[in-house]
C-alpha cells in the first residue's frame, strides 16, 4: 500500500473559498460557518466536522473524527468570496433567500455584510428566467475568462490567502450542444477567443480555476468541467476537479432506497417523482431548457444502480417520471413526493410513498463545506484531475469517460472513506469480517474473549 500522508502538504494559512453564485445556498453555507465559529451553530450534515472513521480491526476501537484523522483546513482558516448576477452582499442575499431568520443571522450580520460579490460572467442563452444586474463586459469569452483569473489573483492577494478553491453554487444552465471546442484545450481556448456559443458561463469559471491550478467543484448539473478539454487541462495543471449537481433532497432518497431494492432483489415497476420549490433555483428551473439539464441529472441514477441489463426481469421495464414545479410560496422549503411501485414474491405488487419536506439550502450547505475542505486536501495531497471519490456528494458524479458513474450512496460512502484511509497509509476496509473467525489467522487477531465462569450453586440460589 502506498503511503501518501508524508507528501500531503500541511493546511497552513488562509484558504480562500471562491463561489460562483452567491444566493440561497452560498449565504446559508457562509452564515452557518460563521455561526459555528462563534459557537452559535452546529455543522449538522457535515461529514468532515462530525463523522468518525474506523481504522484497523474492530477490536482496536480506533475511530477518530475525520477532521482529526486527515489534515483538513479549519473553519477559522476559511475566507469567502465569489461572483453573482446581483450585487447583494451576503447578509442581504440571506435575508432575501429566507432560509434563515433575521434573528438567526443577527450575530453574524457584520461578517456577512462585508462579503460582496464580484461582477459575474453572464449569458442569457443559458439562463433564461433571470435578468442579471451585476455582469462583466468583455470583448470575447477569453477576455471574460482572463477577468475571472484576475479576480482570483486579486482576491488571494487582498485576503492574504495561501491557496484557494472554487465551488460552483450558481444556477442550472441549459446544456450546450456538443461542439468541437469541447474536445481539446487548443480548440477550447480558440473557442474562448471566438466567443463560441457552445461555451457557457460555468465553463469559463471552470477554465479560469483549472488554468491557474485551482481545485474546482461543480454543484449544478451543468457540464462545466465535464468535457475532455477541461479534464485534460486539469491533469496538466494538477487541479483536482469534481461534480456534478449537489445530492440533496429527492435524489438523496433515491440513491438510498434503490440500492436496497437491488440488494434484496425486489422488482421495480415504476418510480414517480415530483418536486415543488420556490427559491431562485425553482425560478430558473421553470425554464424548460434548464429543467431538461436537471431532469437528465435526476433520472440518471436508477439505471446505474439497478443494472437493468443484468436483471431484465426485475428492472428492465420500469417507468421513471420526474417533475419539478416552481411554487413561490414555498421558498427554500422544497417538498418532494415519490410514489414507488415495487413487486415481491410471486410478482405481488407493493407501494412505497415518500413525502420529504426538506430545506434545499440547509441540505446543500454542509456539502459545500465538505467539498471545499476535501478539494483543498486533494490539492495538497498531489491528486489531480477527476476526484471520483467525492461522488458521494453528487447526483451525476463525474468519472472517467469510459466508466459508468457509481450512484449507490453506500458504495460512494465506502469509496470516500477508503480513499482517506489510503491517503493516510491505513488499511482499506472490505468489511468481510472472515478473518475474525479463521483459525489460521488467530495469531494476528485479538484473542477470543474467555467464556464466562459458571456460577456456583450458592450464587444461583441467591439469584
């Protein structure tokens, strides 16, 4: 086993966190970090802050917190910045989003007001339902990319950051048509100079980050860095990349239930999913083009998990329907309904109904924190290119082009933890447990507990 911990650079100094899209998710994320730093909040939902990782054999009882096991940056080291279509500072954005109350935000109002977004890269062809008031102007898309690169350098110097990471928290774009400019970096850079319409804003941010060696994550279903040109560039500049689309509400449930159906060989006849939400994301998704991007992300999970080609009788003909409706009164309080028709022994039909009344940004905020810290870890560990071990956080995990993405949340979770074990030179766990009961391996195992002593007749009588 290769031991990597001796080449993981320490998490010294400030870590700049740059976020394209500074609306509900970003303001909730930043507010939560600032409240937690003051002891006024708890980072519930964050694997990096709250979860433990088992090391070695079960009888060793070694289960440190992940943040104590791997060298992660601390919350106190994080410095926030980013770009948005609108000029609202983070306090104003948080109030408008309505995820947290004014009373909850009051203790960190000063910190949030100090964070003002930089002007953004905009393109009305990719996001139809928003009218930006805080956009950049440039002679070409390459000019805009260079402006974003300059923003990164300025932010880093102004805030005294040792390093930065970028995490897309912006809206869902329409998917671009396949184009030659996506195939290699020379064609992509020519496309930027020619303002090729097949290059959306998220790709411009991804290019700016990757070109400068900055780790990049994509929290939306946009293609963003998931094209050959930018994957190759990430390898060249040693930039870790990951995505796509934060796995929060309904898909979180889907990637939890579907593995159970397959594990127990229960057949699926149909899965109907519908959502209502009223935040800016819901407004953007009210556009059919943006919805199609999200639909593709949400619908991709079942086929990969259930493997209908291997189990045609169980999963070869299920009907899968996904709907998202914009309903302003709900704001960030998203509601997801699932009706699942399954079949059991002798093809007898059964149903499962799930009504998940969740809060979109509350579920996304801890994912943002974990991804920022893990991307920074990956960069310091010398990892580059696609970080498939971070699939745990995404609806449409980015992976090598010739591979199918892994959607099963339990496999994703094991992959994440085993990667951390490998990085720190610990044994990878397979959880088989056979060696505990193999007499030939008893020398390397813990001694079996001695049987309890038989109680005397007097003790039995006393009992």
